[in-house]
C-alpha cells in the first residue's frame, strides 16, 4: 500500500497543546579559543506542536547559530537541545542525520533547488534519506506540490519558475515527509514584497493545518505575522511574547 500523499487535508493533525517538539535549556555556543567568541548565551525556550514562532533579531544577534543548533547542524557548547525529546548531544552523527531526514524540514531564502531537476524531482529528493520507496516518493512529492499550489507545475524546472514558485517548491520539499518541525530561514528574503506576502500567507495556512513552523527573520513585518515572537540580541533571548497573552513564561 502506498503512503497517502501529504496534501493540506491529509497533513492536518489535531492540535496537541503543550507537546514539546523543540526544547533549548540554558544553551551556549562559543567559537574559537583565544579569545572565545560567544554566539549564544544562556538561551532557553521550547516550541510546542502546532506553533508558528518567529525568531527575530538584527544581524549578529545569533539567529544563524541558533538555526544551526535547532536544525542539529551543530552541537551546543553547553546546555541541552532536544528534538521531539531526543537530546542531540546523546546522539551519534549518523543518528543526527536520521533526525534531520525524518523530523526536521528546512526552508532557505536561497531555495537550494537542483536546476536540472523538475519540481517533482526536487521535492521527491527530500525523501531520499528517509527510506521511502521511489514510487512513493513521487506520489508524496506530487501531493506536497499540490498542497502549495503547484499541482500543474510538476514537470517545470527551477529556471522555468518565478521566485515565489521556487520558494513554494522548497516549502513542499520541507513538508513532504511531514516532519515534526519546519525551520524557515528568511523565507521571504529573496522575494519582492507582494510575493513575500503570498509565501507568508502559505506558511500561515500550513500552520493552521497542523504544521509546526519556526521562521527566522530580521524583518519586523514578517515576525509580526507570527503568533509568537522570540527576540534575540547579542546572543540572548530578550523577549518571548505570544499575541494576546503577553510575555511567555517558557
């Protein structure tokens, strides 16, 4: 039996209030030794299933380092980072690779699409390391592209797509395996304002249908679209505010 393609309808999950997907506890990250450069200092927060969260801050605030830790691309110098309860410091590199392949979806402002592959092939490749059979990969990729409004563009190559369409392909690739969390790094950064608005509307729709998404951004207008905003400055969390509820105790 083939797996059900993750359309917006089939990807819907019940809201699981207060189920942690991502946890950071007193996390620090330093680079170099003479002298050490502190990139993150005592960062603590958690993201629960079904949340849409903005991590905001100016250049140099620690956003990129935080993204690398949340995505298990780096390990903390001290403190704890956990994805769906798995402490990344307790996992070997091959186990971390499996976590990235099955539990985390990535969206970047540069898209990172294979130029000579079709939209369908680019999205199907997102399942390559998850052990999904080839036929199922293509079926699920078609469903994911349909979910982001590109059901008629499966055979198009990136050079035949607009910037907004390329980002939709990248979002479909991130979502195709129905990961526990999607990390979107400046997802509107390479787009004009109108197209960026469309991409944020899509992110909001996907979140409304159950996807847990963290948007990393330096743009106030993008951060303000998210129900929760974590503000970074000089490697520290200086605010964690949820709309209509004020500062969060997390």
